[in-house]
């Protein structure tokens, strides 16, 4: 088991280094943003400054058009998930509605942030099938490696409580419950 954990750790470190050195995820060339989008990011970022939050802003684009925007609101709203990226996606969902948002072509969605998204925001993007992201400022190598180590430690220290029946009963009580898709 120890050898497996060491291999997993080395895989995470190697993948992180490869991504950081490639830097192909940064905005450049045809992937740039318009002046109007840049202005919106600046406006949203300034809102975060006013509330005392970290000045990060994000927009969600669909086919190049802004469908949602957000800024950090952790301190302003006492919200642990109040990151700019989460707020931009939530804004798009609120404006479009759940059904319309879920029907969008996922290859036409791009989440643009002023700062490289954290693990939580990346997880939210994966959960909502947002396949493309871009950011204006990357995080440093050590910040990325530290984040990878934290995620790895969480995987090592997790455990399953022996009472899955509770969650199953909650799933079955939901009006949209479908036994065919019950195993998540």
C-alpha cells in the first residue's frame, strides 16, 4: 500500500509539473478576450475589493458571449464556496434556468478567470461539465504543488462510514429518482 501511495504522489507531482511547464492553458492569440469582457472582469474584481474579498473575477462564456459573471464573495456573504468562478456559473444558471443551462453545448463553454482556479472551482467545473477554462494570471509552481499535496492527503485520510442506506433512502425520496442511475 505504501508503494502505491508513493507512486500516486509521484504521478500527481509529475502531472502538475508538466501542466505548469506547458502553460498552454493561458489566454493567448485567438483565445483572448474582448475589451468589453476585460472591462467586465475589472468591474467584477473591483466589487470584491470593496467587500474586502480577494480581487478575483470570472465570466462564463458560451460561444464567446458572456452568460454569467461573478467575483469573490467569501467574506461579503460568509460563503465558503463564494469564489468568483462558482459565482459566475451560478449567475449563468440563475439567468438561463437549470434546464436551459444543462442543454448548452459543453464544447462552447469557457470559464475565464482573472486568477487560476483552485481545486474547488475545478471540481465545480467538472461537476457541471465545463470543459474549457482560461485565466489571466497563473498560480506559482509551489502553490500548485501544495494544492496537489493537500488533495492527495485528503484522499489518503478519507474513509467511508458504514451506513450507505441513509443516502440511498434520500435518493429514493427525491421526485426525480431513477433506479437505473442510482449508483453515482
